[in-house]
C-alpha cells in the first residue's frame, strides 16, 4: 500500500520526462546457442530526455536501440503485472497459435502487425506514470545484459496461480454495493468495447473488399490495355485516352493497396489493441471488486457476530426455547455458557473490527488506485484515439490527394 | 402540322413512284404472286420505301423527319394515315372505318389510363424518395450528385425522345401493368415492356442489314424466384429500364432507316394501339425468310426474290470460303475484304468488352458493399463520438471522422450509381450491339451465298447452252461438209441420203416411243460408211470416228441411265436432236429467268453491302464515341468523388490537429 503510494509519488515527480518508443524492423533470427529454433527479433528504439536512460554519458538526442524478441516483452509484461497489481498493465498481442501451425509466423504481414502492436504496448507503458518509472523497463529498453538478466529472472518468477483460483472462486459473486462511478465506468467500457469490436469487424471487411476492388482494377487495367492496342491505328486519339485511363486505373489499384496496407497493418492492430486494453481494464475492475467482496464478506461476518452477541446479551439470542429447556434439564449452567459465548464473540468482534478496518482500507485504496488507473486509461485511450484517427485521416488524405493528382492528370491529358 | 402534311405527301409520292416502278416490273415478269398481289399493295401503303431507285442507297433528305414538328393536330395526321390505308382497301371501305373506330376508342382509353397514371405517378415519386439514400445529404454531396446527373445528362442533350415517367397503370383491358411514358414532339404515349420488346423484335425483322439498338433484358428468373410478387415493381429495375428504353428509342431515332420507318413512328404515336399495329400490315406481311425478299425493304413486293435460292443459315460460309468464291470479282472481293476487316475488329471489341462488362459489374457490387461498410463505419464512429462526449474535443473529432465516412459512403453511392449508369449500362449496350452486328454479318454472308449460287447456276446453264450450241454447230458444219462433198462424190451423197433417211426414221421412232433406243440407227451409218472409198477420206474418217464415238457413247449412256435419268446431266452427244432442241429452249428460258434473278441478287448484294457496311461503320464509330465519352465521364466522376472525400478528411484532420 505504502509502497504503491511512494511509487506514485515518485512518478508524480518524474513524469515530465518524454519517452518515444518505436518498434520496427522485424527480423528473422536463427536460435542462439545450440537451439535451432528460429525467432523474430524486433528493433526497439527509444528517444527520451530522461537522463537516467543515458547514464550521463550520451547526448540527450541519442536514440537508444536494442533488439528484443516477443518472449522478452512477455517477460516484461509478467514482471510488471506482478510488481504493480493495481495497475492496468497494457496487454500484449496474442500468441496467435494458429499462425505457428500455418507456418506463417515469419510472414511480413504477421511480423509487421505484431511489431506495431508491440509498439503500442511499450508506448502505453511509457505513458503510464508508474510503469514508465520501473527499473525493469529501463533495463529492458537500454541494457545489453538483458539476456542474462532475463535468464535469471525467468526461473524464479513467482507464480500468480493463487490469485487466479481466488478470482475463479468468486467469479459468480458480485459486489453488493457498487459505487455509481464504477457502474458508469463499466457501462462505458462495455459500450466502448462493443463499438471498437464492431469497427474492427467492419474494417476487416473493408480491407477484404479493398483487396478485391484493387484486383478488379488490375484486371480492368489489362483489358483496357488490350482495348487500347486494338484501337491503335483505328482511332489513335481514343487509343491514347484509353492508355491514359488505363494508367490511372493501375495507379488507383496501387493507391488502394497502399491505403489498405495501412488499414491492415496499423489501424486494425490499433483497434485490436484497444480491445485488449479495455479487457485489461476490466480485469482490474474485477480485481477491485474482488477486494471489495472480501471486505463485504468480512463485514457481513462481523454484523452476524455482533447480532449474535447482542442476542445473547438480550437473553434470547443464539438458541431457541427448546434447546434452552434441554440445557436446563441437562443441568448445564446457561448463564455460564452464555457468558462464555459472549466473551468469545467479543474477542472475535474486536479482531474482526481490526481486520475489517484493514480490508476496508485495502478495498478503498484499491478503489482509489483503480480510479486513478482508469483515469490514466482514459487518457491513454483519448490520446490513442486522437493519434490513430489523425493517422487515419492522414492516410486518407494522402490517398485522396494522390488520387486527385493522378486523375487530374488523367483528366488533363484526355483528348 | 404542315410538316406532317408535307411528309405524308412525300410518302404518297414515293409510294406512287413505287407503284409505278413495280407495275413496270410486273409487266415484264410473270409474277408468281399475282394472285396475292393485294397483300403487297396493302403493305406498301404503310411502308415508305427507302430504296425506290435501285442501287442508290443514299438516304434521301426528304425521308428525314424535319427536326422540329408541332404535331398536335392528331386528326389530320390520322386522316392522312387512314387515307393511306384506304387506298388498298378502296373497294372495302368498311374495313377502314372499323379500323378508325378502334383507333379512336383505344385513344380514349389511352387518355384515361394516362390520367390514372399521372395520379399514380405522384405516389410512385413519393415512394421513390423513400429509397433515396441521399435524404440528409450535406450540401457538397448534393452538389456532387447533381453534377453526376449533369454528367449523364450531357450524353442525353441531343435526345429528342424522353421517358418522362414510369409507373403503374391499367391498360384498356383493366390489367395492372408497368408503363413507360414516352415524350416525343409534345406528345406522350404509354408503352409497356412487352411492347418495347415486340418493337425491337420487329425492327430486327425489318432491318436485316442494320444493327438494331438493344433493349434491356427481361427480369432474371432468379429475381422472380426470390421475390415473386414484387419483382416487377422493383423501383431500381424500373428506373434502369427507363434509362435504357430512352437510350434505345434515341438510338433508333438516330438511325435514319429506323427513324423513318412506319413501325417506329407508330410506336411513338399515341393514336395507335400497339396491339393493332402488330396485327396489321406491314407486320403481318413480313416474309418468312428474309433472304427471299428485298433486303432493305422486307415487305416490298418482288416477284423475283421468292425465286432465289435459300441457303441454309446454319452453314454460313466462312471468310476464306467467301474470299475463294469471289476471286473472279475484284469489286466484291474488295468489299468482302473490307467486311472481314471490320468484322474482325468488331469481334475483337466484343472479346475485350465482354470481360470488361463482367469486371465492371463485379466492381459495382464490390463498391456498393464497400459503401455499405462505410455507412456502418460512419454510424459506429458517431456512436463512439457520443460515448466520448465527456471528452469534448475528442468527441467532436471522432464525429468528424464519422462524418468523413458518411461522406465517403454517400460519394461512393454516387460514384457507384455513376459507374452503373455510365459504364455498366453503356458497356452492356455496346456488347449487345456488337452481338447484334453478327446478325447483320450473317445476313450479308447469306446474301453472298445466294449470289454465288445464282451465279454458279447461271454459269452452268450458260455452259450447257454453249455446249449444246457448239455441238449443234459442229453437226451443222459436218452436214455442210457432207452436203458440199456430196456434189462431187457419189459415195458421200449416198451417205448423206442414208443419214437423212436415218434421221427421218429416228424422228419417227422418237415420235412414237420417245425412248433412247438409237442403237440401230447409229449402226447403219457405220455400215454405209464401209462402202465409201471416195477422196474426202479424212472427212469421212472423221465422221466415221465421230459416229463410232457416238455409238460407243450411246452404249455408255445406256449404262449411265441406270444411275441417272436426267437428260441434262448427260453430254449433248448423248442426246438426240429433238432432245437437244427441247433442252436448249428450256435452258434459254431458265437463263432468261436466272439473268433476271442475277440482276436482282446483284442489286441486293450492292444494297446489302452498302447498308451493312454503313451500319457496321456507324456501329464502330458509335462504340468508339461511347468509349471516349465514358472515359471522360468516369474521370469526372472519380475526380468528384476524390474531391469530396479529400475535403471531408481535411476538415477532420484540421480539427484533430486543433486538439
């Protein structure tokens, strides 16, 4: 708890540093050492004004470049998840098992998309006030000793199985008194998720359609070429026009391909990552609910105990008339056992009180932290939406400008 | 009105000329149709003749409609046409009055139905707007669409015929159908799909040498299957047909031959009920076989055309066959070469344009589904924008992106519609025209075939006649030689006597039996020749040889006769004099007829070649013009689309940058 506070304090002080991370140039590598398994290495370049990253030795404008593979990022993710349970750890792209089976793991399309997704992951971390300050991130982004560092880490990583089972046990319980704010957050995230998923699906279709349209134009282009050749000699003017038009169509087909590449490799990945990010946020909310459920259960137990005690004190509680009669017949001193019970209950109540207070603190703290995280999430989301929409607009503008240029030229050259 | 009168007068004059010419021809010929002559006459009254002056297929300016006609005076028009009808039926006045009555009655019902239609039209237009996807357009997009329409309109600027509306109406039998209101010369007439279709079929029959503009194809069976009740009321299909019918009528109108044809004129004239038109001349007197009638005027009576051979259309000659057969006629050969060139060009066009048509159709489907996806994207971005309302600026940015997609969607719809109107429909029309051009080419080839058959037959007959005559000459020469020598040689004189006697015997025998039993008679001269030892030995030897030959051939002829019984398939030396004479006379007659036929077919060929060539060349020009027009139009469409989208995105981007 305090640890978290301290960390966030530190983050508050240091968050002015800029950090720009780019993941690029996926390269197929054959396995190091004896293992012959191939993997893909990504070039990760960091540009930051944080002096800690430069060890004071380098110029601030230097770009720090390291090469990492997917499993490295996975490790980073897991370590962060363990270290900062109250943070929304940005999700990594899926392992995509079927890609392995299809032997498509090293295709340009796959690695390009993944590299974009990994970049999203690292950028989200770098935007996060707490996560961006973690030393492991610095290690990951700068160190040449990462490989050895990783090997020592990987074997001794604590498992978080317990949490999983816990969460599973409580999967069907829900919070009794839900904060209105959270209800709203949940609703909003549901809606957002729904919309983004839909957009994702439609863009998938758009990409497919664009592909077939581009194909159409290639075919149309060849037919027009033939037509132009046929008309040559017969009507040279028309032949020339057809040729010009045909070139325009081919250009159109290229431009569609370019735009489509952007949509497929970048925009769709962004949407998918957004979906995952929303999912991570929901997980955090679930965890928060978990803490609250713990507190509520404890509270319930306490109220029960207090009520039992009160009943005993009042003389009626705890047992019914017949049991009292029986105990009376058996010669058991009711009064003594009652007093005994009451003292036991009082002990339990005081200890419960302490625990409850503790649980409440944890739950409240968690809730606060979660709200902060969600605010952070919203920031990242807003920034990403802005950025991706900006890129989308840019790409579209680029596309239409080139189109306009091409077709204006065609229009002018037509006789 | 005056114009019409002039036109009608022209018609009448022409017809008179026609009649005169026909009569002249008929005097010369023994018209096999003399019994059915009135049928032609009645047809002729209705058909203004184009090719009265044989050979000249130039279009007479008098035949063109004066471009502007104010023809609101229907009565006058009707009267004159009825006058036309009257002349053939002059002795049967009742018929014409009946027909005039049906006309007037149908007129009133037409007007009724039109009234009904104009009411229903309000409905149809209002329901149309329901389907309009552009209800809440931004101004810019509305402008784009307008421009799009202008683009298409440009093509139709010179269109004189317009399809004003379409909608439900009840025909005179109370049947509920879809009608298309044709506006032409300030007159409106409603025609149905089936009527368009029958007009097209008729035009194809009337003009074997002219490429007839296509009409839209029938509803696919699939559509009926999917939506049996509403298929024919599909507004999109009706709109498409409206455009295509307008294009069809105007293309017809731009083809002078079709424009001046009475059937086409009647189609545009509200005074005529189409059902009556297709059940009266000239439709009813269309010949069964278009090869056996004057090629440029199928219903013009011609006694000679039915005598022409009718080659089987299924084995139309190939180009190389045609070239082979025309080796001896350089003029026709050159024309044929020209045809082959244009034909291969047209078929190449077809081979390229057909796949393009399919491609464009595919592309249209793809584009329209893409535009649907854009619409969805627009909707979901708007949803996203509403969800992000608390973020203020971001929300409006997202909204702008959504709007960009909305505009993309609408522009894409406009583009798709433009592609359909401009590219798909035009390419389809061209493909259909190219397909129809094959009909013209086949007809032309069949005509050539006909020409060839007549020519060869004529040659055969002429050869035969020559053969016969030559043989006769030879015999005459022989006779003369014999007679000359008989004066100086007794032996020869005896031979001549013998021959004469034999001839006499032969004639007698032939007169009785008329069989080919000449063996005895030919035996005798050989015997008699044995007596001769006189000087003109060579001559006699020659004769002897000849007679011996004849004897042998006579024997052969007996053998041949087992296989063939026709005399004219035998060499003239197998025939007796009477047979030769008979055949000679017969052949001379045949040749006379054949010569006439040959003249007819030669003229036909010239007409067909000229008319087909003009039509095909026009088609080629039309195709090229259309292609050029399409290119320009499409480029404009694409530019418009790009401009719209670019502006929308730039707007969105500037807002994003403000953040």
